[in-house]
C-alpha cells in the first residue's frame, strides 16, 4: 500500500469491495462486470453491484416465488420471468423503503440511476443472447426536474473565508480544534473556491504536485486523467501558509507524500473535507446546503459570469462534454441574452 499512489489506493479499495459484492450475486453477474469493464470506471461498477443487490433483494421480499432465495440463487431463467410490470413495481418500491433502523428514500435521480443500472444489466444479457426477453428496455427512465444551481454569492464567499480565519462563531469545542486546523482549512477552502476542483482531486494532491513558482497544481481527474490547474494569488498565499505548517508535521506511514493531512497526520479523506465545509457553511449560509460540489458550482458560475466563455468553464472544470457544462449554466446564458436586448441603442435620446 505504501508504494501505491492515492488514486491507486482508492481504486484498489473499490476493487476489493466489488469483489466482495460479486460473491453475493449470481455467477452470471461476473460476466456482466467483465463485459462492461473496458467502458466503465471502478466506482461505476461498484454502484451497479449495489443496485443489482437491491433489485434481487426486492424480488425476494415481494415475490413469493423467490422468498426462499438469496441473491446468489437467481438463474437466467428467473430473469426471463421478470416482466415490465415487475420492474415498474420495483421503481415504486425504491421510492421509500425501511432498511433495519433507517429509512431509504430515492428521488428522481436515484430512481433513474437504479433503473439505468438494471437496463445496462438486461441489455448486456440480451445482447450476448443469455436471455430472450428484455423487459427493462420497455421501461422509461424517470424525468429529472431541472434544479437551480446552489452556489455562494461573492459576499458569501468572503464571509465563509472570514469565518475560517476567525472561527468566532464556532462552538467552544470546535474552537479548540480550529486553533490547530485554521491554516489548513483556509488552504482547502481557498483552493476549492479558487480552482473549482473536485474534493477527491483536492485530497489526492501530493506535496510534489504543487508548483508554487508557476502557481499550478497537478491533479488526477475522474478516470485517472492527469491535468494541470492554475491558481491565483489568494490561493498561492493560502497554500504557502499551510506548506510552512506541513513541513513540520511527520505524516503517518502511507501518507508521507500527502499535502493535506488530518489531525491524525493521515491524508485527508473526502468525508473529512465534506464535514469541514458543512461546519463553516452552516454558520455563514444556514439556508443553503453547501457541499464541496457547491463550491465547485460557485467557481464555475463566477468564472462564467466574468468570461462568458462556456468552453473555458468546461475545460477548467474538467468536463469531458461541454453539453454537461451548458446544461448546468444554461439559465445564466439566458440571463446574459436578456441583458443584450437593451445594450444597443438605436436612437440617441
């Protein structure tokens, strides 16, 4: 593990989880995962494994034919008996279900993902002639309602960073930790807000990845693609301040190269950064549910407002398809077009 990069460690962890889940699924599922491997990321296949487990458990719980089954017992003949109505009932089941001591609720996006997983599964089996029917193909994906982009306004960004610096509105317990994490937290938030990088990209940064002279940082995008992101003077100042602290910290084994460290002197985790962002944002903007991804949206919004260049925004954010960027920032484009109607005067007053 010590010789693996952060991204390799993460991929190994996902692979181990996927192997464990596959052991609980029917044997023919292994062929499915093997077949989609060239076209998908490890986390996508892990999500598919989870979704298929939920589907098989649904059949066991609601269909008397399978009440004595475990997920591993299902055969291809069983899958051919499933109808489109069964899958529609599955979608109803997914909207709300109790699970031990908690409630699981799926909205449109969750339903769409799980149905997409099932469609991919059935499509593979049908295409490779393992089954003769494909009931999932007749099911329509739920329509996703467009949501407004939740982001911070310029004044909220300033207040958030001020709160990180001062910590005056934190609880007494939080203030005790704040004394030890203030410089690190300021560096992380300034970096996220100043570059729009994903939180997973942020925690994966090693000391050697940051080029302070050329104000850039090398990161690994989704899918393992390497990219260089440039940052401004405010980010440079925050990172430089934390680097001075980082030089005096002896990291735990396996985290020696990591730039951002936890109080346990281990590489920061995605969950730790999510909790940190939530802690400060809940003070500054209690009515907005701010996550690291919302900080990414904040950067993208402000960059588009300043440049009007959707292709630049897509490139900087690492979107492989500019249509993804256009979809998220379409409302802003319309706002710019509306402003254009009065920008040109046809006659002098």
